């Protein structure tokens, strides 16, 4: 390879990395025109109550896909509990969607970690409605108009979650 070929290869590599970083950035704001409505679903919570997106209109909703076997999921639960405690009275709802195989292990896990927000059992069909869940945890933040304003794949920072929720409930 001569110097010009190396420069061109490096330039294209930098452009590709830049585009990939931009697409994967979890803290980038979406332009107002690109907001996507949250999928509508109705499920039963682990305590037998109905959880329906249509009943959560005019609320800020954090939807968290997780599993009991997921280490980062376990790590984020105390942050969700604190967030729920701080903002529930200001119109925040959190829905934990477990991707485990059955509710028994989830109920025990929820008791152990003192999960204070509603928990439902998810499935592949629900995950597909959200565009596919490629990794756990995956968290969606929904504004009061029912639009997904933020998606985190992996463990989001407590600070980022708190900042976004505070802005939306404000």
C-alpha cells in the first residue's frame, strides 16, 4: 500500500467509526420529528393487576426489559426503586418487564430486591413490538404524550436516568 491508499483507508475508517459512535450514542437527543410512539400493550402484573399503556397517558413511563439472571439488571434495580420513590407523586411510572421463563423465580427475586414498581412477564412478541430487544437490560423512557424519547441498551447511569426523568416530569 502506498501513502495515499493508507490515508484513504484511514479516512474511511474514521468516518465509519464516527457514524457508528453517533448511531450508538445513548445520550444523544432525538430531533422532535423522529419520536416514535410507544407500543400499546396490556399485561397482568405479578400481583394480578392490569398494566396497560393506555392507562398511563399523561405520565412519564420508564419501561425496563430485564431478567433475574442479568448482572447489570440487578445493579440497576436500586436506582429504579429510588427514581420511583422520588418521582411517583409527580407522574412517573416504571414498568419492569421480566424476560425470564416464568413468574415464580421473578416473584422471589422481586421480594429479595424489594422491587417497588409494577412487574410483568414479557415475551418475544412484546420485545418485537419494541423493535427487538438485543440485550438486557434495555430501557425506554416515554414522555407524557406517549412517545419514546430515549432508549438505553445496557446499564444506564443513574445520573442520566434521573436527569431525563426530572426534565420530563418537571
